[in-house]
C-alpha cells in the first residue's frame, strides 16, 4: 500500500482503471430504478440526484436501466435512449457528474415479459408465452425480426449515450429481464435457433453484445450485469453462470462483470433482488467469489463488481481487501445518504444516515410506480430543493418545541436544529424512539434501531435540548414560550373487539409478555403491513404455533413483492399456518369462533391459547384538540404543526417524512 493510503480504507480509496477509464475510488452506485423520468426521457430530478451522489464521493455512477425499445418503456417515467431527444439530456447529466469527479456509465436494457404493455398499448415481449407471475399477462413470443429490432435498439442506444458523453456502458443480462429470459431454461421454451441447447440460448445475448461492442469500439468500457443465481427451480444456478459468463467474455471483449442475482419471477427469487433486513448482509457474497474464480481462468479477466447488502464503506473495504471483487456497489445506502463515501473518507462515518434495508421508500414506491424516496432520507429525489439541512439555513432562527420523541419527532427536532433553530424536545417516556422501541424484541427487524440511533446522535450534535419523562399539557405548551410547536404524539394501540364477544390483544401486548400468550396463537392481520407479519414471524421464532388469519384473502398485501415472497417463504418454513378469508367472530378462553367470510359459516376452535388482532390504533391528537379549544384565539399563540401518527396512524415512512418536511418549512 502507498504511504499516502487512507488509514482506515486503503483499498476503497485506491484509484482503479476500468476499461481505460480511471475511477477515483472503488465505490460505485449501481443502476437502480428511480422513476424520476419525464416523458420517457431523463429529467432535472435525475440530474440533481446523480450530481449529489457524485459530489458525495462515489467513483462511478451507473444510470438506471435505459430502455432500448418502445415495448420496454413500461411507464411514463421509464427512460429511453433510442430517441435522439435523449442525447442532450444525458449530456447535461454526464457533465454534472463528471464535473464532481465521478464517472457515468449507462445501463441499457429491455425488460422483457414483465412489462405489461398497458402504457404503450403493446404486448409483453419474451422468448416464450410464459408469464412471469400468475397475475401477469401472457407475453408474445418474439419473432426473428423483433429480435433483430432489439439488437439494433441496443446499438442505437449505445451510439446515443456515447454522443452524450457517458464514459461507458453496462448491458443488462440479469434480474430476469429479456436477455436473461433467453438465457434461462426456466423461461425459454423455444424450439428454434434461439432455444433449447445452451449455445442457442446464448445466441441473442451474444448478438447484442457484439453489436454494442462493434458500435462503441474497444476504447469504451463495456460490461454486463448478470444474475449468478436465479434462485429459481429449473433456472440458472452458480455452476451454469460460472460456465456461461466466461464463454461470453471469450467471444466478446468485456471490461467488467457486475455480479448480482435473482430473476423477475413471482416467487422467492424476486425478494432476493433488493434483499431486505431479514437477510444477513453476507448472504450473497459467495456469488461474487465464485464468479471471480471462474473468470480468473481467462487470459484477460474482466473486472468484477459486487452488489447487494453492502451497508457501508467498512464492509466494502473488507470485500476489497479479501480480493473477491474490484469494485463494490451500494444503491440503497446511497439513496439513504448521498455523502456516504465523502463522510467515510473524512472520518465522519458516525454522521452517515444509515440504510436500514426496510424497502419501504425505495422498493415500496417502485411497486406503486411512484418516484422512489427513502424512509431514512426524505430528501432523496428532492436534492434540488432540499439540500443537506446544514446548508439550508432558516431565514430567521426561532424557538421550536417538539413534543414526542418517536421517529417523526426526532427527525423534526434535528433537522430544525441543523437549520439554525433553538429546539427543545419533550418525550413522556424514559427512552427516545417511540413505537420503534418495540422492535428491540424482534431480531429480524432491529436494523430500524440504527435510524433512531442516527437521529438521536444528530439531535445531540446540533444542540437539541432533550427532556425525557416530560409530559405536555396546554399550560406547559403555553409556558414554554416557543414560536413553533410540533406535536408528534403518535397513536395509541386499542384492542380490537370481536362481533360475537371478546377482544384481541394488541401487538404491543403480545410483544410485552410472549410467555403469557401460551403455545398456540392466532393472529388476525387486518393491517396488511410489516407489524402484523413481523410479529407473527417473531412468535414462530420463539417456538409458538402461529395461525395467521387473513380476512382480506391474503396476508401482508401492502408489503411489496420485493419482500413479500421471501416473507411467505420464511413463514412456510417456520410452520405458520395461513387461513385466508377468515376472521374471528368471538373469543373466550378455550373457545375461539372463526368465521368464513365468504359463506358466513362459523366454527369453534379450542386450539388457540390467545388471539392477537393487529389494528392501526387511534391517533393521539388530544393535546392538539385541547389547544384548539382553549388557545386558538389567544394572543401570541405559537404555530402548531402535527407530525406523523397523531394525524393518522400509518408507518415510520410517513412519520419521518412529515417531521422532515415540517422542519424545512419553518
């Protein structure tokens, strides 16, 4: 190592040359869908987003999947480069990223059969008439002419992106998109020269790679993103891909291989693609090691890039020091904090906003076809209007009182203080964190606590005066003399009553004393979100016999597919029984009456020692209403703002956003 090497991260902060392009360090931002496009072109929002991450220290940014054909657009936000109108917009983004010292590659892609065609009024395209899920449309089996169209689309996009000044290209051969669909025997049932034997299934991807390489020449970095394991019965596994990828590299010059995994299929596989906090961080590292070994047999091995569940620069340093990879990619951590590389270089890691792999603002919003955001970082995607709070000083410092120390109140407090306000925070309990403190009981959900720890540290750093065990009433609010009062008093859990008698336990009651539940537990999931599902899984981990009742017909319907398939797989492995279309009509010790909601038939079960009924709770807005009743017309009345669940019970995503937004507005 050089004597000038970074004292903590010498491998991370060593420059690396990738296909002739020198990167200032070995951290990259992988291509990830943002839904920031406008009329199928890059937007100013893209520019501000990527510029912030370049300014934050990333060595390389790979622009999200750039569509090569109309049948791959999917939605209005999907970005293409086959239209010449994209060239000046990409040029502006490339210039902004490069001016900050980073490099910009473009990822070119056809998303294949999982594009339903409703937006463009076209059929889905795929190798064979096999839908990706039971709810998906039947795809059209592509003709030879259509295959040729997509090949030319890749070449056209490559030309346009080079004209725009991008530094390199990544061809997407993974994640169950079109080229992988042709590669995989699980999705390719063709009987022509593009199906059957492996050499036939390689034909289309190889033709695309040759077309791209011939278009850009040898002086431009070109690589591929691949799924080294589809996690799919009958699909491609590690041994297959460690044979296929070196063969691709023998036939077409590849400068890098970006190692990923999964297929866009309605099974467990898709939930590995953006693995949430239930997956240990090192779950997928073996895939990179295997591919590294396979490529090492080549005379001139491509560089290896590694992604998924790297949470910070320290973990990247470990992988690089081991020699398993040349570059480490972090998408969600860069969504959570665009400055994470710069902070690590400056020794300011403690100030990094953590990615908690909750998948609520990123994957969750993707599933809704919305622009991505981040539970931990509400400013993600709003960089042009919400710079770092320290750089967004308030025009006039004011006295601010925040009542409630949950995630919404903590966010409001530290952001307001960072903007220059004098902030006091009152919390009635003896611990900050609010409802998130219940997650201390649940090992698979504890990465959430990293967010609370960050918020508390930021409050301390910016001088927030914190008072624990401090209850608020109208007189106390008046006496505080604040210019602005933010109420973040949350919601109160309320036991659900059953029509025929009895009531269920709240989630908090269940977590407070699991031993008192007995061995046989029924849970009614009327929320469809993580709280009910996570508690059910936790109780199963404790050895309980758990039955999950789904009155709506399915459990966890609000959890995006990027997590829900893995959740269902774990529940199955842990013996959790799911009864769809049923609810609890009545409950008494030794006799629980279930109702089939489709027929109204009721049956009595003596098999449950306890019943938990998850409900949203009730907004605790009593303090605000008392204030409105007694102080509304009083002189010198401070502004009152409501944040989070005291408006309506929802999730931490909304609470943190509203706390952040309120602090930006004063």
